[in-house]
C-alpha cells in the first residue's frame, strides 16, 4: 500500500487559503470588516469542516494501521457510510448557491457554484484545494480494495460450478441455483445482469434497453435475469415498483458477485465531482435514484456488469463495469452471443417451458412496441 504522502499535493496553497480565511475571521472579530457571512459561505465552511474531520479519521486509520483493511472498509464505507455523512452538506451548499443571486462564479469539478462575496470565493478556493486531497485519499483506498477481494475470490475458470452458487427468486421467495437457471428448457444461453443496487438509475436504463430489444434476444434463445446483492424483500419491492418483467434474483450471500470478481469503488461514489453532481440534482428537487429500495445488504459501492453462460455453465461473455455509468449496449451483448441453429420444435418447447419461470411472465414476452407490458419508471 502506498503511503498517504504519495497521494498528497503541496499543502502551500491550501495553507495560504486557510490563512486568508482565518485572517478574515479575525478581522470580523476585531470589527475591521462589516461584511456579513452569507448562507452560501456558511454552507461552504461547514462542508470544509466536515471533510477535514472525515479525512483525518480515514488517514489516521490507514497510516497507523489501527484496523485491518476489511474492518476499515466495513467501518467507514458500509456501516457509517461516508456518502450519508457528507452528502447533506453538499446539498445544503448547492441549495444556498441556487437561492442567492450571484455575479461571480468559480468552477469546482466542472460543477459551478456561484459566489458574489470575497468570503464566498475564498471559501470555494479552500474547498477546491481540500477536495483535491480528499479525492487522492479515496484513490488510495480504491487501490487497496483489490487486495481485500483477492482474499475471498477465486477465478471461476472457463466453466462455472453452477450447482454451488445459490440465488433467491424474489417473486417466488425460493432458492434457485445457477444450474436451475441454466436449464436448456429456458434457452441456450442465460444473460445475468448485475445491477449495483435497487434504485440505480443507470442500471434501470440498461434494463429498459434490454426489455425493448427482448425479441432479438429471444431469437437467440437467450434467457435474461436480473441479479443484485440484496435481500429478497428488496428485490420483490423493486420489481413491483419498476414493473420489470425479467426475473429478479437476490444474491444474499454475495456468492455470484465474488465468483466473477465484480469490483467496488469508494472513489467513484465519493469523489467531489460526484458529490457536486448528485447534490445539484437533490437541491433542484429531483430524485437521483429511480425506484430506490432501502436494503441493508446493498453494496452501495458495488460496480455492475453482465455475464452470459451457456447451459453447461461455460462462460461465454463477461463485462465488468469500470465506472458507475458503464454498461454494454444491447448490440454489443447480441454480438457476443453465438449464433445457433435452432430446430423449430425445440424453439416451441423452450417457449412453452419458459412459462414455468417467474410466475408465468417471462421478459421475452414483452411486446415489441416500446415494451407496453412493462411499467418501468
């Protein structure tokens, strides 16, 4: 693991900015200025203070190696999620920026917060310098996470032992193995779509595209299922909220995710650019997530992906998202699924047997014109 100093930048600029803020505060105390701190400036200063506190805690745990990597991740990014702690401060900051008329502006991470007073502009500069250090600290954490994954994960190889991986059919509330899902009666191939969590907007958009192209997957006898690391109750509720017709499977043990080495990233969810972008959405009164379901098993920093297996458990295709918004297109998925010659009688039997899965409603039965059988939000 690299030392934190390797990720740090010169603190001269940050120190200068902080000195300027302290001098200004002293001047106000001594009555040398009558400029009143605005709501925006106060919101920025509150955000700065909170980042400093969290950054100090993370650095101390990493530098002193007080806790092992697994405990560190569980403590700071699972139980006491940094996202939940910092996001309210960013939302408050953007709300204040939206409510104040501004003439000057400073761009932070491509998201512009406008300020009109010297105090606001100085505070924004200090925030920007601090955020650069925050982002580099999170990159260090991200570099360490593969070490944690390697302790638990093993490469599945060319063929998957489908009998050993168990998932839960959220609608039927029953356990199923991958071997059950790969049965030839459901198709020649199975496309597993791993969504990051119940409520991921990018994931839902990806699912929507697959639903609208369902007939093309059906033509290749491809069965499509949704997988998420979460509880069965969460999956059932998400399926109900979205109207998705594909079977939804809960990976309560995380076995499926571990098997294919799908990664996690605290930097991608907690970097300053992401905070600003999401805070702006909330401050504007919109929802950043679609059909969000609170699930205690959610791995908020989990990255998504896609896997195609044949009936024998052979790994045909794997896509691992490197970012929050990375997904293969339907065209790319179809290109990577082998073309097979299908006997008409076999096709008819497969269509009849599909009724068994997911309560009699298979994703491939969605109507071709805009998926009218689906009510995806």
